[in-house]
C-alpha cells in the first residue's frame, strides 16, 4: 500500500461546553492537520496522488474553520469542538473528495506540539 501525507494549519477559538477545567473557557489553538491517503496502485505518472491536489482539497476543507469561533459553526452545534470532533468533521468532509482507487486513510489533528488525535475509517 502506498501512502501520501500532507499537512496544513488553521487557527481558531473554541470552548468545551460542560468541561470541568480551563478548556471550558474561551481559548484558541493553532491547529496542525495531517491527512494521509493511500492506494494499492500508482497513477500513470507513478504517484499515489498529486501533493498539490491533496493540499488544495485539505485547504478547502479547513477554510471553513480558519479564524472562526468553532462553537458557532454548524458541525459543532451539538458536539463540542474537541480535537476528536474536528478530526471527525475533517475526515467526513474530505473523504468524498478523494477519488478511487485512492482513499482517505487517516486524519490527525494537533492542538499543540505535544497533543494530537487521529481518526481512521
């Protein structure tokens, strides 16, 4: 299986409702999002997926989150904008944009340099 990975960042504010601690108060993060796509075969050029295309798709998905108060956005109306739910949102938004035989294999959301969450199918 061949895998390709790209990384992009976005900045946003949020608060975790009903969290018993500091994260219940308004605060922000400079998120780093990694996405991994995979394919058992390479295209005629010999690549899994053009990095530029994958970066463009990821930027498109993250544009709706960048410099936003995440709690006000529809995907987080009922679910806290936790790193887990951000990862789920990015995965669900990006997966249909990736064309077969390539498939989305993983999304990793980093809140800071030491803490991340990942989601796979």
